[in-house]
């Protein structure tokens, strides 16, 4: 069978190497623009269907890989005949096992295009009570995944736990009215999570259609700046102020960690900027060894000297052969 080729990347306005986030953002933007409840233009409904068909393929890595096998040589509007043996690996669409139900598409012209059915199968089923040759046709479709930012403290990331958050989502009513609805979630924060990692809340994304599974909500973690510690990968850094004599003679000081305080030995001759490593005192790692805590020496000098201190420093300057500017 020969059908008209459809360029799904062009439909969504993205390049063929676009990432999943870019594809999702493009779909959301265009879906809002052409949603039939919000756009009354004559071609809005068809464009909305085309967007959903394109997104149905490109959001799914398996379907996208299969579609990409056609290559970029096909042009929009060009007749397309699938390669020999293509039909042996078509996808089948029907009820999800155990659900026994699908959503209704009224009229056969509502089903995905012939091009889609040629590539991925056309296993749509007629709903019970539907007259032969007429609608309703039925198909399940999963909901769209959503993403939001989640700000947490360094301590929360270090220890893990549960955090209650409230997010506001926009919902479009049957009359096209858009309203804001607050949603409350108890989020389980994994111990040792890092900035940029995502927490998945299954089933909390966009609603599915026809009994399809809802999408997921992904919370992208952002760790707030800390007044004492700096985070790099799984390692933590903190500054430690030392008096000149402490750095020169060596000493023991109390150092604060995210687990509490401990005693750190400062070697004699410690230079400003030297990093003293506390192994395993960085961020936990659920899949391996934790990071380390690096204590960075910062040598401070007194702003004002007592008469006695001034005399001692003057005496030291006379007897010391140390030249800080020597090579």
C-alpha cells in the first residue's frame, strides 16, 4: 500500500536530533495553540490531531527509532511505500492488558493517519454497541509527562526524607476556560540526590484518554546555595580560617560537617588554599562510595595588634629567614 509520507519533526517544528525535553516543549506549546476548545479556526482540529500523532511517535524512543529508520530522504507529501518486511514489526494498538476499555473516537476519520497505521499497526477496536461501519472507534492514549522544578536545601539532599510541596497546574475546562488548581504532593527525596537529577511521581502528569495511563510528573532538583558548604559533583568544600601561627606550627581544630563536628589535625607549614581531605564526608552515593569533604585553609592576619603582639612580630621579622616572595 502507498500512503502519503508525514514529517513528524516538521509538524512539531523541531530538528531530527531534538531531545525529549525539546520535543515535549514544542508539543505543549502547539497543542495549547491549536486545541479545539481554545482555537475555533477551521483547520485547528486537524492540526491538533496531526500534533498528537507526531508526538505519539516522537515521545516514544522505540517508535521514534523505527520512524527514523526511514531516513531524512522522504519529503512531506511524497508517496511512501514501506520497505519489504516492515509489516513484520508493526506496533499493535488495543486495550492495555487488564483494562478492558479504551477511549472513543467518533467516526473513522478520527483515527491516526494511514501513514501511522502503515508503520505502527492499526489494531483499533470498535467499542461495544458500536454499529458496524460507523463509530465509535476506540483507542487508548497515555497522558503527557509534566516537569517542574523542586528546590531543596543541601541538608535535605544529604539526608533524604519526605518533603511536602504544593504545585499549581493549569486545567482547561469543557468551555475552554483555563483555571489554576493547587496540587499537594508528599515527595520522597532520595538520600544523596544531586542538582539536575529528577524525581518521578508516577501517574501525576497529564491525564490519559480512553482509559490510558496518565503521564508522570518529573521534579528536577535544584539545591539552594549553602552559607558554609559548596557542592561539586559529590564532593563538599568548606573554608577554614587559621591564624598565621596555627598554620606555621600546626594545631587541631573543630570542623563542622553535615553530620556534626569533628577534630581535624592541621599540619605545620600549612599554606593558604591547601585542601585537607575528610574521606567519605561528602554527599552520600546510593550506588557507590560517598564523596569527600575538602577543608580549604584560609590564613587570616589580625587587623589590629596589641603592643606586645607588635613587638613579637617585629622580633620574628628580625630572626626569621623566610621570604614569601622567593621562588
